[in-house]
């Protein structure tokens, strides 16, 4: 598989899963616009990627663009920047998302709107802006959404988040009707427990999820990135409207953290 001459956008990519997705795309020959809401985090991520051997070049293999991936105006400017820098757009990974834990009975309208604005609105409008560009180019493209196992199995204090992730998977299915005539595939990846900078803050996270996961460990960002790479690449050109769960088998048995 090669992605030589392909251009991608990945949101929420300053660290963790998003960063590893960018890294994997570059390794396959793609040029990538890396988005994160934290400008410093995005710049440092690009510097690390270039230092790994990508080289600066003209244009470079990767550029950073800080901004709110839930803002439709910024989303349009992000697509314009990718096309203006690299000349086209072939792959989009809507990875940016917000997790706000909270008891259902006390969950506030403000928290609900924050989750839906980024997780749902950001995904919807990035897909829209990307698809418009891909349609204009006339030679197809790949769109991949980041969902979650919480869109399949209930998880305590994640009602709104899980609801948003289930809706993202339905969006992937609905867009098959809209985008297939233009040879644009749209799929989702649903990660389970994953070792990232955020989850590393919990000293019990790896032990707990190693005990709960049939494969004996939580995922790494590379596990998720490889699934995204497959769905974004030429080997998945006849796969669309699907969700690939990457959770080491957890959703099959679904024990909660309280049982570990």
C-alpha cells in the first residue's frame, strides 16, 4: 500500500491517536495538514515528525494549523489551506473529539452542547467541506471518522459522549448515499481502551484494561492508526459505510472497569 502524492487532513492530532495517524500517513508517502486546538502542541508535533526523517521540503510533508475543529468557518479555511499548500485533498480523518464525563441527572446543557458541537458538528461539517473539494477534483477520496466503543456499549457517566459517537457511525452510513456517486468512501474506526498521554494520567488504567480486554492489553495509538490507514488507503476502495471496532475484543464481552 502506498499513499504517494495523496494529501490528508487529520484533526485533533497534536498527540495520541491523531498524532500516530499522521505519522502513519506520512510513512506511506502522504502529505498531511495536522490540526490541533493547541497551537504549541501542533507545532511541536510537526517538528517531531519532520525530525523523524520527513524533511522540510517545499512544500513540507506536514504542516500544522491550529484552530477549533468544531467551527464550520475554521473547517472551511482548513480545507482551503490544505489545497492551497499541497494542491488537492484526498483523505480526511475527523479525529478531534471531546470527552466530558458526568452523571446523567446533573449533566448540564453547556456540557452537552460542547460535546455535540465538536464531536458531531465538527465531524459533519468537515465531511461536508472535504466532500465538496473531492467532488470538484473528480477522482474520489476517503473520509474516516473516529468513533468509540462507547457508541456500542453503555459506559457510566458517558451518556452524551456515547450518544455522539453512535451518531457519527450513523453519519458514515447515511453519507454512503450522498458520496458514493463521487467515489468517496466514508467509514469510521471505533477505538476501545487506548494508551495515550491522556489515559496515562490514570495509574491504574493499563492494569485495569489489560484485565478487561480479551487480548490482554489496551490498544496503542499505532493499533488505531493502522485501522485508519487501511480504511483511508487503496485496499479499502470498495468498503464504505462501515465501522471497524479496534478494542481487543472488549465489546464482545463488555465487562466494566468496576469488575477489574
